[in-house]
């Protein structure tokens, strides 16, 4: 299997975040050539389309297709907005792209802006990334100083300004329409879709929103071509000539929880998940109970599923879950899933923006039920109640946060029914996350 | 008391408004400037941030109150925020919190009587692989913490 590294190719080099190292590693060569006229904007878009690159922010939408959705005849300015909000529990990859190779992201912004004919690009970085914002701002300043950004990028007629914009603490601002509302100086409320950002995005103008990792892949793809990119990962064509498995390229995976060596690794798609855990994370710490493959919003996998699932979009779907943003959280037998769900439901209750009643009330209600169950005061009726509440939330809200809370909840209860029934029914003494009995009620408030 | 930007902050503000086609979009960056200067956002600061962007004061309050990082009340000199979300919780975040509560003699959400430390929790800070962790004053991350390292950290905060 190919071991090509795209995003983390030079992370091991000292001072990899500096422009000098980036240039030694070949950064900006392809952006320079493209802007000088080697490739047309359509050409760049088509290359990305052909590569099969899919969004790394959660939904996995084909990137080239997204760029193609911008209306051709709209006279308004167009914007490229980079989502560096990275707040999904379990995900910590975009921060490393910013910390280790920010120029890869900036070069990707130049190419993507050229492809969609945008002259302003905003990088929305979560407010807590104070350190990362400083690294990124320095990198942007250096790119301006070299003449790669500004009124005449690389001395051509192409104009591009990049602005690093700080959020201020709100998970929901990772949702693309909330991000745009926030960027306009408002409370971070998601907007109803349609209209989509492609036509009514930032300042009501045509806008592309892409994740950091998605865009950081673009220079490599344009430089080496879609055909080379397609050799990485898993791509299988069926008898009907259509792709049966189309999981091309590499992805950054963030392993945490019950693994011996937590961290971020770039691997080609197609590996078995269990092999990845063994090879890159030193195996499971303790005995495997299950794993959340892509961040807290993704349904859970049982131990058997962790052993059978492949790291492809198709295999994840076949197992009823998804890659999300690559946040793999491994759960061991010692860990109580009632506790895990309680911990995550508190997160969603805290992060609901409050616009939609089903989500605002529903997330809070779920959290409250779990708080009661956790201290040993549950009943079997609660399990049904939880599913009823989930029914009343899904598909009835403006954005996907409500489903991000209910889909995992359903999967935990369905796949680990015995554990939940016994905890809910027998109640028993409250345990903490490590399966130990709670000594003081104070522990339950977290 | 009326509040206005210092000359340095004013210069930063003058630069940042040019980055947006609509003035209002500069509101959050402007609130950051004021909080950086004062440490929190008193009503006078909210009013000033709104005024320089031709917005009503209520707009600044409405927006600031949505985001967890804006302090609408004074906080201690060191605002300590410990991540409490799953991955960190699995590797000792609660022990860290208990240790901090014990050492500082306060509970979550409180400030020490000398105004030095405020203790809070935070949701996932994208350090799940390097937990347990905390952030101080919305700036530096302190990762891979143990009670011992935490004691050293506290001692270094003067
Ligand atoms: C509740 C919620 C939170 C999200 N958080 C993030 C995030 O932190 N970072 C991100 O890139 N995308 C996030 N997304 C996905 C974005 O809405 C959007 O799909 C993505 O930024 C598009 O970029 P991509 O096509 O390159 O993946 C979130 C979505 C939802 C519903
Ligand atoms: S679903 Fe929840 S987070 Fe999304 S807009 Fe509605 S209330 Fe806000
Ligand atoms: S869970 Fe603590 S940083 Fe992600």
C-alpha cells in the first residue's frame, strides 16, 4: 500500500511552519505556475473534481463539485471561507496543519480562490486557537511579503487578500452557515438551507466553505495530478464500470481515548481500522469495547465492528457510521458507556445555539435524563423516552447539531442495549467514567 | 466611566476594519481588542465597540453574550479552563479539576478571594491526544498534565 504523505510530508522538519522551510519543500511552485497562466481556473476545478477529493470537515462532500456550484452569471464578489473552527470532540488535526505546515493551507487558498475567482479569503479560526492564530497570521504576513498574496499575486493580475479571523468560543460556528453568520459580526446562528452558501453565502454573495484539511490537499493534487492522487487510497471499479469503492487519498486521523499512543497520523484510506489502531497508536489500552470513528457526532462501532471495518467511506456507511472529521475515540471495557453518553450529551446541551425549540429543549432534556440515570435513578421507561425525544428532534431543526446529538445516542443504546438496560433498570450505584463507583456526588456534575 | 481605545489599540482597529466590506463584520475582532486591553468587557467597552462600528450598544452585548470566550464579568488574573470533554475525561481531567479545587480552595466557577485565579471548565479544545489539558486566559494551552506538572504550573503563575 502506498505510504505517500501529502499533508504531513514535512512535519518532521525543524521549523516546518516557516516560509523558508516551506519553500525548500517546494511550496508555492504550483501556485506560481498556475497563476502565471499554466492552468485555467476551470482546469484547476476539473483536476480537483477528477481527483475525487471529498471534504474533510465532516460531511464528505465532493470538493470539485462544490466549487462548480457557484453561479456563473452572478456579478457579486465571490468568497472563499476556510473552516478552521475544529471543535468536534475527538478531532485535533487542523491545528497540526496550521502549526506544522500553514503555507500548504495558504497555497491551497490561492489555488482554490483562483479556481472559483474569489479575491477575498477568510480563514475562520476558533478563538481558543490563540497560538495557532499567531502562527497562521505570521505565515500569511510572510506570503504577503514575498508577493504571493495582495493586489498582484506572483506579479500577475490576480488579486487575493487572506484575512485570519478569530472566533470567540462556540462549537456551532463550525457549522458552515453559522460560521458565515458569525463572520458577519452576529451571534453564530445557523441559517436555513436552501439557499446554500454557493449562491447566498458570506454577505449574501456566492461563497465556498471548505475545511482546512480539504484545502491543504489542493496544491498536491494540482501539482501531481488527479491520476497520481487516485493511486493513493482505495479505488475499486465494479463490473458496471462505476466505482464500487471510491475512497481516494490520505486522511489525517486523530486517535485518543483508550489507545496506548494518542496522536495524529496521516494514512492512505483503505486500511482496516484495527490495523491502524495497532500500527499507529500502539494498540488498544485495555480491552476493546468499541470506538467512535470520526468525532463525537458519529455513531459508535462495537468491538466486532472495529475489527471488521475498513477506513473507507463505503465501509463506514455499511457499518452505520461515518468518518466525520477523523476523530477516533477508542473506548475500553472499563469505561461505562452511560457515562460516555452523559459526557457527550452535556456537550451538545451546552453547544446548542438555541434557535430551534426541539434542539434547545431536546439536548437539554436528554442530558438531564442521563444526569439522573447516572446517579442510579433510571428506569426502563427512560430508554423509550430518550428514543421518543430523538424522534422529535431529528429532521425538525435548522442545522444538523440536533442529529449530531441523537444519532450517536441511538447507536449507543441500540448496539449496547444490555449495558444500558442493566444500568437503567437495575440502577445500581453510580459509576464514573472509569467504571469506578462515584465517591462524591460532586463527580456527577461534570 | 467612559472608555476609549489606547492609541495602539486604535491603530489595530483602524487596520482591521479595512479587511471587511461591511463594518459590522469587524465586531468580534473589535470586541477582542477591548477584552485584550481590559481583561473583560464592561458595558462601557461594549458601548465603545458598538459606537466605532456604527452599531447600537445592544448589538455588541447580544453578540458578546453568545460566545463563551468573552468575559462579561471580571475574572481572576488567571482564568484557568480545564477541558472536561470525553477524551480528556478519559485520561484524568476530573482528577485535575479536583486537584485544582483542592489547591486553590475554590469550586468550579469561582474566583479566589485575592482575585488571582478563576476556575472553569471548557468543552473540547482540540487537544484530545494530549490531554488532560487546560488553557489559561484563552491563550496558552498546557497539555499532557499530571498533578505534579500542575503544581509546577501554578507555582509559576505569579
Ligand atoms: C454542528 C456542526 C459542526 C461542524 N463543525 C465543523 C468544524 O469544526 N470544522 C469543519 O471544517 N466543519 C464542520 N462542520 C461541517 C461544515 O458545516 C461544512 O460541511 C464543512 O466545513 C465544509 O467543508 P468541507 O466540504 O471541506 O468538508 C460542522 C457541521 C455541523 C453540522
Ligand atoms: S439545530 Fe440546534 S444548533 Fe442547529 S440551529 Fe437549531 S438550535 Fe441551533
Ligand atoms: S476532549 Fe479535551 S481537548 Fe478534546
